[in-house]
């Protein structure tokens, strides 16, 4: 049985070595000017260092260029793509066709991963982008297990699925937090807003707390729970899903490291010794629950729900 890639989102260059030693196969990095909801901010020099370090460890680095681009920023894409080609990144993550056009101009051999977060909901669309240069599709988080498996059976591109972490519920290009703090007569630097991990919207009626932060791409409201299917991997491993993503946005480096270790163990056991995986999967879930922030319960997302689309 083929093992899926274990894809992790580090928050700094310093996190790459311990995450690689913990079992990560690949990393998603980038800077918020071009990528959405990254676990950490990597300037150009840090992108180069991260790629060099990961490659020295036999790992891959994918750079996110999946932001929502207006004309001013779209005009910068050629230059950034050329930089990534020179830096030898392993793939570019994109959602906007403007990135695809820039890659065709400046890096025609660069692999592309199509990721719009919400619209990768059927294999026809995955194959559409595959015919235009994408080698991978990142599926929407709102799909259930049956839909994911059906897409994999019919897709002509590799398929990536998020197995752990929070998801985005709302994004606005407006600086809503900045406006709020200005209204309160307070100042808050935009680059610090993502670091405020305790900033939550409280829904007393449902008992939920939604993380909220702001960056160059606007305001982001995240899910109240973290996806966790460490004890439900067998079906999607057997289906041949190509990449499992652990999203570390708004989590500490220590938390991400421990979760990576646990998923590495789970994937290896499930692929190589499925009977033993069945014996220990509940224990693995308990270990994740033990380090989970108290205000962020774990659930299985939409994997076992009716697809909402």
C-alpha cells in the first residue's frame, strides 16, 4: 500500500529540521502578500533558506501563491515566480489563473498545485486544471469521505486532503480588526495580528469560540474546532490519496511538532501494519487530545457528514 505524503506548515525556518525529523515529507511556506493563511511568514531570504534546508534533508517545499490578487499585486507575479524558479522550489500552490499565466511565462516546467480552498469539489474541475498544467488538486474541506474517494478514483491529478487543523469560515479583504481597534481608540500593528492567538469571537448560543486574525489579505475567521482524523485514516489511505496535510495555522511550533510525530506513526502503521493501527488508533487520538488547546475541541470535520455543497 502506497503511503501518502505527510505535508506540514512550519511557522519558521527553524521549525523545518525538527519537523523533518518528526516525519514530515514536505512543507508549505510563503509570504502573506502572495499566500493565504500561512502558519508563518517567510520572506524571500527565508524561502531560499527553507528550500535549501529541506532539500538537504530529502524533503520538498511548496510555496503558496493562492491569495486573492488585484491588478497591483497581479503585476508582481512574474517576478515572484522567477524568484521561486531560481530558488528551486518543488511546486507553486495557486488558485488564480494569473499565477498560471506567470508560471507559463517565467517557469514553464514548475509543478503547480491547484488550491482554491472551496471550489475543488468534483473531479471534472480537478481534471480541468490538470489539463492546464496542475499536477495536484487540493480538495475543499467541506467534502465527505465518499466524495473524496470518488474524486480520487476519477482524478487525473494527485489529490491532497487536509487531515488535521482548523479551516477558514470567513474572509474579508477589509481590515475589520484594524477598524474595530481604531474605533476603540487603540492601535494594533497589522503584522502582529496573526500572532494574537487568544483573539476569539464568542458564540454564547452555541458555546463556540472562533479564532480571528488579520493580515495583508484581510480578516480571517476560523472554525471553532480542529479537524482530526488520526484514528480514521485507513479508508483514505486505501483509496490512494496522495498527500495528507496538517495545517498549523495559529498553533504553536511545539504542538505542530507533536502532532506531526503522531500522524507519522499513524500513517506508517496504517500502511504497513493495519491490524496494529486498529489496536493503537484510539491511543493516538487520546495523545492528540491531551495536547489540544482547551478552547479548540477536535472533530472529524465533514468527513462523515453529508457534503454541504
